[in-house]
C-alpha cells in the first residue's frame, strides 16, 4: 500500500467513523471533544455533522486557515496531558464523543500519549459514549470495541464504547 493509499484510507476511516458515531449517538446527549486540531479537517467535519452540539478542541499550537479555526470558546489551548486532565472535573460524564487524532511523527511517543490520555476517558464519556481513536493504545477501562463501519479499513481508526 502506498503512502497515498494509506492517507486516503485514514481520511475515509475518520469520515465514516464520525458519521457512524453521529447515527449511533443521535439520542445520546453530550459534548464532543476533538483531540488534535491539525489543519481542521476533522473539526470541520464534526461541526458539519453535529451542528447542534458543543465541540471543544484540544490543541497545543493552532496553525489552521481562519475558516477552520475554532472560536475562543471552542478552543482549549495547551499541552493536552494537562488540559485534558483539567477538563475532567468540569466534564465528568458529559462527553458523548471523543475523536482523538493526536500526536506527531514519533510513533512511540504517540502510543505513550494515547495511553496517558486514555485514563481520562472513563470519567469523561457518558455511558454509551464513543471514542474514535487513531491509535489502538487509546483503549480504556470499561470500554467495549465497536465493529468498524463497512467502508473503514482495519488499522486506521479504533472505535470503543463506554459500557
Ligand atoms: C494529526 S494532527 C490532527 C489532524 C486533524 N484531525 C485534522 O483532521 O486536520 C495531530 C495534532 O495533534 C497536536 N498535538 C500533538 N501532540 C500534542 C500535545 N501533546 N498536546 C496538544 N496537542 C498536541 C498537533 O499539534 C497536531 O495539530
């Protein structure tokens, strides 16, 4: 598989997983957490697919075009191991969906970060709430895996539900 193929597969996995979450969570109230703004691709898809939900975006350094930049109320700027921990008190049992596409080019560091963040998911997510993650290491205590949508190739997105 070429790098182009992998990139297309990853973007499709994100798109179809987010859309599957929207259908599954239609009657589940809660905030949406976007972990990692990047160029704002998935943030823009989330706000399109979930127009009536509060979306909070966690990012250490914003570098997006203005039209894909979250508002000041939506953005939680800083090192995510600190900002997500701080968010736990305010958003306990309040989050319907966490979309975690966080990290950089260092795969080992990304795995460590995914594990570190996953400790907060059981407190943040409502029962039945979803995690869509870019790393398998994001699995958290009290979760069950969700079958991938048909359009999603294995190993590009990892889906879990808080039981
Ligand atoms: C792959 S990009 C996200 C791409 C985004 N989902 C999109 O569709 O455009 C990962 C993002 O995680 C952010 N990031 C990486 N490590 C971080 C950390 N420790 N704290 C906060 N943000 C971090 C990077 O700055 C980067 O913007």
